C-alpha cells in the first residue's frame, strides 16, 4: 500500500509540474490527478517489489543506483509508447 501511494504521489507531482500528461483522468478532478489505470498499475507493481528486489534488501546503495538509473528510462519509455 505504501509503495502504491508513493507511486501515486510521485506521478501526480510530476503531472502537476508539467512533466507528465495523462489523456484520461478521473471525472471531475484536475487533470494532474492520476487516472485509475495508473493507480492500479502502481498497486500491481508494488505487490512484486519484495520478491523482485529481495536480493537487494541489504544493499541500500545498490537500490539507490538502480532507482536513479532505472526510473527515468522507464518514464521515457512510457511516454514514447504514449
């Protein structure tokens, strides 16, 4: 739940700052609020974090490096796909 909320907050912040733009939003809410599919995507992704990255639990430095080098390309790839 925490990872899904962090993802939702991160995407909403990036959208409010103009770095992301969602074509479909929640009815009646500002356009910077994440659409339901993005919330569900974060919730699904967060359920796999422990198993997927369990090998890095004791290596915080590696987690930081992976987040910094892997996060931006993931967003750029998503934007390229529309």
